[in-house]
RNA sequence: GCCGCGGUGGCGGAAUGGUAUACGCGACGGACUCAAAAUCCGUUUCCCGUAAGGGAUUGAGGGUUCGAGUCCCUCCCGCGGCACCA
C-alpha cells in the first residue's frame, strides 16, 4: 500500500469524530485517568510547532491509557484573556472578543488536523461569561476569607502615552511603543495573600510526583529562610529599625546598617545636611529594576542618611546608609551589615570606606538573647498582584461604597459582564478603560443601597488559568463551578504537562488556588496535580528562539500538509529528549516520513511464519515502548520502533498477528497510519478499540551475550559466549584471547567480573 | 546578577558507574533506471595503518574508582525563570 496522507488524515479524523470514542465518561466503572496539557493562549499567529510537542506526548499517554482499559479525560480549552488581543484592539478598534473567536477557531482547526484525542465536548474558554462568572465567584471567596486586600504597588508608567505598561512592554527601561523612559508610579492594587500558603506550597511537594527540577525551582522561588528580626534603636530618636538577618550569630561584626531606598523611615532618618545627597540617590535608583539592583558585578552605590543606631548586642554606635542592594519588599527592607561575613556587605564597605572588623561568632540562641530579637521566617515569595488596569480581563466583582467600604457583588448578580467600550486605550490617569464608562462604574451599594462605584481593574490572565482543570470536569454546569460528586470522581489530575517557563507562576498560582478551594471545602484534594512533567522549548533550526518578528516561526499546518499529521506527531516527540530545548530540523521531519512510509509497506512482508529474530524484536519493542511512555522518553520509543521495522526489512517476513501487535503500539504515536494499515489488513474496527499489548519475558532473553574484555579498564577484546557462562571458564577464555594475552605483561593483581557484561584484568 | 537546567560525531541525539556514538539526518559507494527522482542494500567519531591492529575522544582543568559521558571540585559557554507576556 502507499501512504497518501492527504486523504488518510481526514478519513480517520472523521471516523473518530463519528464514533465519539474520545469522550470521557462521568459514570464509568473503569478506573479514571485525567491527563492534562496546559491550554494555549490563542494568538493571532496560530499554532506554533512548540504546542504539538506537549500535546502529542500527552496524546500518546492518553491513547495508551485508553488501550490499558482506563476511562480517560483529556480535555482542551482556551486561555483567551490577555494583552495581545487588547493591543490589537487598541490599534484597530476591533473588539478583542472578535479576534479571539477567530483565533480560537483557527487553533481548533489546527489541533483537529493533527488528530489529537481531545474530548472536544468539554472545551472551556476563560473569556466566556459562563466561565468567568466562576472566576469572579472564586475571587469573592478569597475576598470574603480576608485573603484579598488593597495595597500600594509600583507600576510601570509611560509619561508620554500616559498608560501603565506590562513588564514585557518595557524594553531596556523604555516604553516599547514610543521609546520614552518608563517611570515607576504608585497605584492601589488588589493583592492576594499567597504568602500565607508559602509553607504548605513547599511542604506538600512531598506528596506529589513532580520532576525534581520542578520541585527545586518552586522551593527556591518561595525561598523560605529562617532567621531573626532584631531592633536597632535610632540615636536621638524614638524610632527603631527592624532588620531581618539569617546570621544573628554575626551581630558583633556589625559596622553599619543599610535600609532600602523605599524604606518608610528614610525621610525621618535623613539629616538636613544629607538631604540633597539622599534625595538625588533615591532619584537615581527609581528607574532601576530589581535585577539591576542585585547585580553584584557592578560597583555598589548608596548614600549616608546622617543617622546612627545602637547595636543592641554591644551598644556600639553604627551609621545608617541607604543602598539599592537592599530591596524594600524582602524581609524588613533593612539589613545589618557584617563585612567580615558577607561578600556584598564587604564590597559596599570597601566602596564607602566603612570599617571592617574581625569579631568572634556567637551562637544563634545567644545572639537572640543578647539583642532581644525574635526568630522569624522570611520568604522570597511575594503576594500576588491581582489588579490590571486593562480592558481584556475578568472585571473584579467589587463595589466601593463610601459608607460600607468594599462590598462584594452578590453571587446572584455574577457575572459582572465586561461592557463594550468605544476606546480600548487606558485612561490618562492610569485607570482601566472601564473607568470611562459611567453606566458601568456608577451603581448602588448591595449592602446599603446608596450610590457606589464599581472596581474598574480587571484580573490578570493567571486567574482563569488557575482553575480551568476544575471546569473541564463539569463544563456546562450553571449552578456550580463543578459538581462535588464529579470533582471527587476525577481529581486529582493524574498527569499534568506544561512548559518549564510556567513552573514558578502558573503552576504555583494554580496549586495555591486549589489549596484555598480545598480549605473552603470546595474541592476534594489539597494538591490538584498528582504528577507534573515539563517539556523544553522548540527552537528554530539555528538554535535561536522562534519569533514572529524574526520570521522564523514554523507553522504546523505546513508540515501537516506536506508530510501528514503523523509525520508531525512522530517528529515532535522523536526530535530530542522531551524535557530539553531542541532545535527544529526539517531534515529530521523527512526521516520520520520515511519511517512511516516503511511502516505502510510492512503488509508486503506478511508470511505464514517469521524469523525468531522478528518475534524477539517485537517483544523487546513492546517492553521498551511501554517503559518509555511511562518515563516520558518518547524519542527512544520511536527509535525502538524504527529498529523493529528495520529488523522486519532485514529478515524479510512477519506474521499478520505480529504486525497487528506492532500497529497497536504504533497507533498512539501515528494513529492515522496505524488505522490505515490495519484496515488494509482487513481490520474493520478502530485501532483505538484494541488493547495495549503485553510482552512475553521468556521471548526477550538472549541466549548469547557479548562480553567486553578489559586490561586495566581499557577495552582489548570482546567474546561472544553463552548467557550465564560460569565465571571460571569465562576468565580462562578471556585470558587466552591473543588480543588480551599480549597486554597481560605482568601478573594479574585482581580480576573484576560483571556478569554477562565485562571482565577486567588489573595488572 | 540571583535561582533552575544543560554541554557527547559534520548535525538532532542514545548510553541502571561497566563495549561511548543506538535511532534519525547528512555524506559517500552500490543496485534499480535511457537518465533523474523515489526506493532498496552497504559504509560513515577522529588520527595512523592495505589489513590485523594501535592511539585519541563526551565544553576546559583537576579528583574519586579496577573502570567516569555518568559521582565530586574549580572554571567556561548555552537555555529557562526573575513576579503586569502567556
């Protein structure tokens, strides 16, 4: 048979849709298996070849699990709020929902063309009011639990465009659109207290199966460190400065104190002589990012406040400086400097000629006792800034009343719909475009009925993606975000895959969100994901990042049209180790297509009997592919299948049952080809209805093994001998091998034998 | 800069501390063909050698071990993240 992908792809995709075989059953007696991929942001550029890497891998898992008899939930949806659609609207005036719908339709078409076994009946869309109603409802649970609060935070502000900018829109400290230097501007923002969950977010990692590097990165991001807060009294003042230190044992080596330029006491500590110096220093820091401030390769900067404090341990008088290497949002925004024990303090002391003293350490407890300090725990993790001054996001469902304060919109009035606006440009004063719609803003207080105003900030797109996996479980429920019974049936997610780049934000936010819902009694498990894997990025052929602006983006449509969906699928997982970034190679695609062409020729080799080598190879391949799928080593699984096909070509024959067995393990990778070859062999049912094959351990045992013979660890010869040959006869044979004997020039001190592997003579 | 991950043939990569370079690409040779493409068969880490064989080799340097791509230390380079891109 020949492989005409153009007709084959469409034919089997239609057959799957008709049979509805990928629908998850809520009431099946089969064991459940919930496999999840991160849902995409439907960008205008369409699907990128990076998307199908993860989708193919988990599609293989989902298809294998179905063949193993599981009731599989493998859903897909759209994380569709976000900046690009809004910026497009600002430019063109076209409503973001219009372009979003077009993009989603395009993404859906592209995904269907690759033959993924998603349950399309459960599609969710974060911008659908029936969906964001529940995002808003959940936000109100945070609010009512006291975890949502207002705080002043700095935003990026372009003074020319008069709008707030996302970090991504700030390039080298300048506004991406107009090039004007970006300023920091304080703004009242809604925050969510994720730090209250910091300990559990670390400790509960012990209960889940994540790749070790994912756990490590989350732990480091949360950055728990135990230390102490110690008060230093300010000389000639009622004020005191509280420092956080992980090294209270070094207290005798303190020669100065440093506070962050944002520290609330800066003004009161600055003496009149130092005022100009301090002010100009603070102005110079204002445009720097935390990254620039933390750069240890640059010279330290700072300014003396003119004030002194008393070291509570030895009552020495030490000066107070401000310096940007101390960050206002970490710890207490103040540190005690010990140049003797800290490299950054040392560098600062050397720069400003501050004393460096050599004093003995004392014990942690002893220090605390001497200073009246208290033990505390600090986290690098910061609370979640939940406000955006943007249009294309979920409205925050709160109302401000002068009498009652912030009042939640009653549940029965949700969702607070995004109103249409005439202009998507944020307002001059930094408010969201919603602030200019009087009919939206002006409302009545739900509590007292008086005049009140709606919150006009919207939520970050992390909101909708923090709980989408719950909605897939019961996507059309109008009364609850999902029924408790169904949640209990499907949770936790058995396997979740996404990009490494989502490890510290989305993955952490969604774990936190789920834990909160768990505490509220709304979901049955404290952790949403039982197992988490990550994939690496696909780079362009030259190893650089694919980007629309460079024009080196590969569109999966082109690969599907030219080589077929299965070629794309198999190449996506064959190209390299799943977790690592890999460059795209169109030559590599050709090789996969050749492999699939060879598969379609296998029926020509069908014979009543096959060589034992083919039988052995088949069982080894079943074992290898089964293990490799479990271990996310899809590249070597494909290599094993290639090796098997090569074996059949070499041996020239295969029985029909063996070929059908091979097709069963191939089908999750190449479902169109698997079904087509099966049909050519007279099969009348879908391959997806079959079972995952098992291997016979007796059939994969080799009767002979090749043993490496080494002298002093250097390979000198090799021997092919019977399996489990007794050590003594093996050593005798090895010693008499001429290529070995000539190197045994001095007496053998030691002989190391690794059974069925190696003999090493040490002389 | 800080945190995390990685570095193996001409290229993508494979390898429970035990024969480095599986599988694929490319290249070269052969078969088929009037010819080409496609396909099939073979060779292919590098150096010396007709061969047998020998030597070198997993970013650089050092260490542990009978034995190191794999473990440890120092350094170099690349990738991801750094909280308002998703």
